[in-house]
């Protein structure tokens, strides 16, 4: 999502100074997507994922900056590396005949 989604909490067309606010898109997305994260068992609900992330992006032609959040926790950003490591670890746990997660890397099981 664009970084502005975290602060777009004024209703379009609201008169200046009028208290016509809503929750930012970023917070609404966390609330709506929470249902789709946290699957503990691969045999669980098909529409649910083990982990789900929202990323706020500020991009320009010269550079890009991003902040990663685990869905359901909009106040605590995490490093991108942690999100990727979590996903790789889950992949290894779910497929132990094929993969191991060793020293921060997904490797073929021996």
C-alpha cells in the first residue's frame, strides 16, 4: 500500500475544520485481513495463510522506502528480513522431507 494509506483518515469532501473522520485504509486493511492470517495447520482453512503482511511503500523515481507489518499488528513494524525468515521457516516446517531452515537459509534436506 502507499504510505499515505496510514493517514488517509479524513472523509473525501469533508468541510475544513469539520470532524468527519474515518479509520485510515491501513487500519481497515488490518481489521479486514486478520481473518486470513494465523493458520496453524496446513489442513486448516484453505482461505487462510500462515502469515500475512502489509507493506507501506513510499516510492519516487530516485528511491523507495518501505515498512513491513504483520497483519493484525499495525503498530509494530518488523524488518523485511524477519518476515522472509518466518515464511522460509514455515516452509521448512511444513515440508521436512524437502527443506531445512539452517543459518537463515532454506536448504534442501539431506
